[in-house]
C-alpha cells in the first residue's frame, strides 16, 4: 500500500513482514540519504545490560560475514558515500548518504552491516577498550557529567535515567553470544522502519528493501511499558577539582506527540533557548553570573523533561538559582508579551524550515514523524500549529511543568558548606 502525504512528495509502503518503507523525492538534488531505524535504544535495557544497545551499534561496523570493517569503509568511500550511526534513548539509527546513482550500492552496504554483523570475539574485546575511552571522555566533561547525574536522579531505577554508553562494569561484561541474542531479538521487522529522501524513486527503494529485508520473519514490536515517574530530587556532588559549579535544574514535560508540544517548544525558546532568551539576558548579560546558560527540551514518546543548565562559580550559585526560580515564576504568572511570543514563533518556524533543507534532515524527519505520529505533517501544518499557540497556552504549560514540587536540581563542583535547602527552587 502506498500513501501520499499532501504537499510533500512522500510515499509509504508496508512490506508483508511489517517493515515500513518511506521515501520523499526532492526535485533538483542529486544525493540520496537512506536510514534504517530500529526501536532498540537504551530505554530497552535493564540495569545489567546498560550500554549494550550502544555497544551493538559499534559492533555493526566491525565486519559482516561477507565484508570486513575495512571493506565496509573502502566500499563506502569508493562511491563517495558517508556512513553514520547513533544510539538514542528510544532508537538506534544507521544512515548513509550517496549520489542517487549509487543508492543501491550504498543501501547494500547499510543493509549488510545492520543484518549480518559477525560479533567476532577479538573485535568485541578491542571495542570494549574504545568505548571505555569514550566513557572516560564523558567523565572528563563536567557538563556531560551533571546531565548524567541529573537524569539518574530524575528517572531513578529506569532506563531513561541511565547513560546511553552504560557503565564500566556492564561494558566489560558483554560477550558475543549475549550481543547476538539481543541483536536477533530487537533487529527484526516489527522494530524496523526504513526512510530515504532526495534523488530516490519509491518503487526502487521498496525493491531494494524487499531484496535485503523481505525474507525476515515479522517478530514482535518492542513495548516500552508504562511511562517513567520523574522525581524532584536535589542532588549535590562535591568535586573540589572543578573550578566551576555545574548545575542542572529540570522538571517534567509532555511527550513528543502531545498536542501541547508547540507550546512547550515556545516556552523553552522564551525561557532559555537562545541569546535573546530571558535566562540568557538576565543571568549572563545583566548579572554576569554565568558564561553558559540555556534550557533544553527532551521529549520521549510518553514523557519528557525540560531542563536549565548553567556553569557558574560557587559564590554565584545561590543568586543564579534564585534568578532561575524568579524566571520560572514570571513565566508562570505573567502572559508573554505579544512581541516576545512573535519572535519565538518566527525563530521556531525558521529553524524548522531550515532544518529540512538537506536530504539527511528530511530522511531523519520522515522517521521521527512516522514513529511518533504514524503520519507526516506538511511544513504548512507545522507552521500553522506554531502560529496557533497563544500566550495563555504558553503560561499553562509553564504552570504544569514548573510546579515547585516537581523541580529537581543537581549541582556538581566545589559545594563545601552549600546546604541542600538552599538548592531548592520555590517558584
């Protein structure tokens, strides 16, 4: 079955085994980007498996039954292609970008590494060392560390609270048979969506996917279970070796498909989403309390978190926390002025449209929209959704997200004498 999607030249086909194939033809471009998206992110792990999804992502590039790691790289280079991959909380993604004329060859390489990894014992042992170095790099970055500590406190005893890389102990525990078993369990049609954008004909893409993936048995779709329950915990970690205090202040937000998502995006932009945002202008420009200050919105399928990050001195931590609390109170109690809301809407619309100008971004957008909504929104629908948001709706999500009893705080740095009570945000 093929389904057109309004103004965008999008087609969708479901194979008999359950794999969905989505393409968007982009006239005037000569490249094509294709991605294999698997519901196999770190959220699917238990505590003893933490990091295994990311480890499998690495191992898929270490060789298949017909190609060595060097052959994979050499073949991709020979057609001017670029291979990439990532592991997220809910998805693992494997992508390639090539000239349209080389799409079949590029997709053959991509399908081979996704479907037929060797999981060679010697490669596994070497890759443990590589990933442990990646873990050390994250541990040496205090901004990454405070985010990891915050998420662990915000989603305790839940996979969303654990780092995607895992831990030293879990990484060292992985063995070939366990990796093979997990790959077989999750890398199957019920969990796979394939998207492509650019110089691509839908019927050609479907034929490629049918040739490489059509023989797989359907399998069972991954179930994330019930949504996690966030916790408003205050966590203070003293680390005297740091010259700054890293702080993360976060609160529950809506899920990625929630009708309030546009209001949430605008709230985030107004609060701390850019240099003209309230927190940046107040805390950095007016008071000089921090060099880095921003807010971010992390939306999952059934839950979300809005967080404020800042790096500051120990002496400035109390006034910074008080200023963040004041900023949250203001946005809850007073409607955003028309001109400020107008700037945020124009910013969000511009960023959305600009983000869809490349084949890579269109390919990723197709996957996100299909896996989140089961349909595809036109750019006009998205901009109309942004335009429809009122100042009162922004205030309503602020009230919902920013209740004092829901706000968690994590601070990392020189915190001698800094009491937990002082870190609580009352807004």
